């Protein structure tokens, strides 16, 4: 997950300062990241909601307010 976030940050940096960057490679990189975030990231967040949030509600003081 973190490597995909770093890749997105790098791609945006290239958009802001495109000197020496091949536009086709950058577009392909962004397409790949978009595919990842549209599919894998969404399922990751759904998994977090079903596993992590209930644990926080049960284990943490103020957990219900934290996940609300």
C-alpha cells in the first residue's frame, strides 16, 4: 500500500515538473495506479471497516466515537 502511495506522489511530482519525463510512461504509470486505487484500495478499505473498526470500538476508550 505504501509503495503505491509513494508511486502516486512521484507521478504527481513529475506532472508538476515534467522536465526529462516521458509523457507516455507517466500516463501509463498513472493508469496503473488508477486501476490499483479503483479496485485493490477499495477492497482494502472495506476490509479495514469490517475488521479494524470493530476492534477499535471494543478495545479503545472512546472507540465508538473514533470510528463514527
